[in-house]
C-alpha cells in the first residue's frame, strides 16, 4: 500500500517537473542584417615621398662637411576620404501565446404552458384547496472553450549611419608595379 502511494507521488512529481521543463518559451526572435556601402574615394591631398635616397658628404677646402640627400626614387602618396554608409535592418517578431477562453452559457427552459380552461362553476365546494404545482424549470450549463489564435507582432527598424574615413595611402598605380 505504501509503495503504491510512493510510486504515485513520484509520478506526480515527475509529471509536474516535466510540464515546467517542456513548457515552450515564448521569446522574441530578432534578426539583424547589416549592409555597408562605401562610396568612391575622394583625394584631398597628394605628395611625393622618397623611396630610395642617396646621401653624399661633400668636403670643401676649409674642411667643412656638408651632407646632401638626393632622392633617387619617389612614391606618390595621397590623403583620401572614403564615405561609408552603414545601414542596419532589425526585425523583431514577438508572438503572444495562444489564449484559451472559457465561455459559459446558461439556458433556462420554462415549464410548458398549459391550456387555460374556462372556469366552470362547480356545484359543490371542496373543503380543502389543492396547492398549485410548481413550474418545472430546466437549467443546463454549456461550457465551451475557445482558442484565440496567437497574435504576432512584427517590428521593423532601420538605422542608417553615415561616416567618412580619412586615411593615407600609396598611389594606386604603384600597386601595379610591385
């Protein structure tokens, strides 16, 4: 007898925990999509930098030494601005759980109506008066469950961010040579 109670208790606990574990989680589903567009580079400044330099030391008659640096190979460098447009599309889908509504209706049916007879005068009087019958009233309850479908809310958000990146680079024609 006790073992049956223990087993039933363990089954009840297992079912209860199972319901909590298996209950679906209604969380928002968020999708983020980023699109980055870069525009054409705009050259702001351009200059030459020596790549290979020859250094000479020249002594004059007095013994003074003069150092002369001569660039043999020069590279062109540029200061460039690159416009960047970063657009972020965020879509959030929020789904409400389905709702179960219970509708209760009560119907009351009255007793069937009797045909009314004309009063007929009776010749003799009765010593007691019969009690009138109670009317028969039938009531019944109808319980109905309606499942209201889940409401889905979709929120779309677009964020746009414009920026300009400034950096220095070698001239693109030099990339072909090397």
